[in-house]
C-alpha cells in the first residue's frame, strides 16, 4: 500500500471515531442521568434523615445532583453540589392518618410536583396527598443530617410518605 493510501485510511478511521464518539456523547445518558434512574431501596439512610416521621419501610428513592445533568463531563466537579433525595416509603399502619389528624400540623391537600418517571410505578394509585409546612419543619429540623430543604407529603389511606428534599454536603 502506498503512503497516500495509509494516510487516507488513517484519516478515515480518525473521522469515524470522532463522529461515533460525538454521537455517543450526545445520545448516551450522562452519569447524573444514570444515577437519577437507579431506584434505591435501602431504608437506613432514610430512617436516619426522616426518622421523626416514624418507622419507614418499603422505600423506593433516588439521590442525585440535579445540576450535574446540565454540566459537561469536561468540567470540574461542581464545588457546591446539592443532591435531590426523592422517593416514597411506607409508615406503620395508621401512622399517616394519625399524623394528618394532628391539628397543629394543619395539613392541606397538595400534590407532589416533578415526580421522576423512575418512581411513578411505586406511588399509590389513588393517593390523596396531604402536606404541611409545620410537618416539613419537623422533618427538616437541625440535627437531621444534611437535608436543608424540601417538602413531604402523606397519604393517610395508604400510610405512604413521599419526600422531595435537597441535601447539601
């Protein structure tokens, strides 16, 4: 083979790799998107964070940096990372109704917003979600870990707790 043929073959291979890599980078999921789709079922971290709600069981949740999906892999890691912790867990039978009936919490009907697709299958089908700013403050009280903000929703008929919180390490 001539030198010119080798050069043309090399340029063609490099172009194929560059185009193929570019297509993968545009079409493939980022690490943050993959993390956002990995449903976790470990109850211990949730119990540590949201233990004031009661004994939790049957959790399905996600924890990821929502800003990471918009950042390129070429950038340095986000120095002010915050993590969205969102999911659903069950409370002991009757606990949800008992909490909602507490007058000092002043629960009102409210629906969770921006429920990740990976979690929708784990939510109770006919939930009547209730939320309370006072209950949110209880679960976000100092000393409850790195959770700095969020909302909590209870469905008293299924004793389900839906949480959408932000943790800043």
